[in-house]
C-alpha cells in the first residue's frame, strides 16, 4: 500500500466509523421508551376548612419498538406508588387491534379522558360512581381494570374514522387486583362521528360482583354526545346502572368556549341519583370554572361547585384551584 493510500485510509476509516456510530445512535431512540409525566397541585376551600394537596403525580413510560406493537407503563406516586396503566397493544390493522393488560374501561365518553384533558378538576358524578372510579360496590378503580380488548375504526376520511369501537373482557375488580370469581365482565363502546367535531356514543357494561357462591349483577348503559371544534365545547352523557339490587342513574352537561387558544370559561350541570328509590340520595352540582394555559406545559384551573342534596338542608359550596405541570 502506498504512502498516499495509507494516509487516506487512516483519515477515512475514523470518519466512516464515526458516521456509522452516529447513525446507530440516531436509530437507538426509537427502541428506547419515552418518559413523560405531570403533577396536579390542588387547593380546596369549603365551609372554613382549606387544604393543599398533591392530587396526582404521574410518571408515564411509553415505547413503540416496532410498527405493529407499542406499550405503556404509567405510575402514580402521589401517595403510595401504584400502577395506573400497564398494557401492550398489537396493531394489526386500522380496523382491528388488540390491547392487553391494565387500562381504561371501554365505557363512556368522559372515562377515557386524561386529567390533562378533563376541563374540570373532578370527573362528573355519574362517571365516578358508574364507570369504575368509585362505584357503589366501593371499588376505587380510577376507571380502569385488567383484561383484554379489541378496538379499531371504519370508513376513514380526512384523518378521522366515521365509526370507532372498543370491546373487551375484564376481571371486574379494578386496578391491581386479581379476579375473585370465574365470571369475566364485558364492556364495549361504539362511537359515530358524522363530522370531525361531533361524536355520538353508546356504551354497555355487564358484570358480576362477589364470589362464585354469591354473584350479584353489575350492569351499565350509557349514551353521550360531544361537540368540540377547538373553540366551542358541548358534552353530555346519561348513564344508568344496577349494582346488586340498587338502581342508579345520572347525567351531566358541560359547555365551554376557548378564547385565543389559552383561556376556557365553562359551566356544568351534574346530577346523580345513587338510588332511584331514595330521593334523599340525589345530589346536584352546579359548576362554574376557568381553565388557563399560560404555557403548553402548564395549566391553571379554578372551579366553584355549589352542591345541593334533595330533601336535605346541607347545601354547600366548594372552591377548588389546581395547577398542572407536565414534562
């Protein structure tokens, strides 16, 4: 090898190795999980009592190492650490995909909402009681359960589906718990989008409570409508359900208007009958609120909720403020 060739070899080889290494590094992040999260800092005032607390502190790990599979692990560490989401999705076709693990139930319009997307500080009463958050059986499940579901969409146009569906079988006991009977609960949701901004929704849930020797019915049926074009928001749902021998129902309507993309005043009517046979267990909330995004990673919310109870003289007002920081 001549001196000139040796010199070129000595110069070019490190460059090629460096470029190859850079290409490998550039490809690595797609194989690595992405970490994000958020914190909800809350203040509440009611009847002279007031308190600060950390409402949520979430760490969210997501990855999509291949085109046909992705995964998610979300933890809440605001008190004792607990798993919120832990699932794998197999993406076979836009019309048919499979999700397995712990994730949000296939029920209602509002239940799938992340706290980062929900307009008010708290979920609607009927969602909290009848969609698996804190239902009449005492199940504090955060709207999630363990199971397997199929999902997909049909008739895509302009980047959205005219029809979306999700249906699955679940343990029925909520998050981080094994099943305590042989029965698997079924839940499904169908959404129709006549136009991009409009959603019509129907949901159904059929499950059992208790052990195999003492199974009790747990059924839910819900209908919802949402119009959201980025400026005007109108969303409402009606849900009825039976838990053992108790029949419950409730509905809510929330309306908002977004100003300059950063400020959203809103109002909400929220009514829940825990027992249709006992009017004393009916609560109605009137909510006035404001959401403000000074930065895309920060949101400030203020809600005033006037709560009334049928056949009781215990009406009360609750002021809540919450700052959300995400990363």
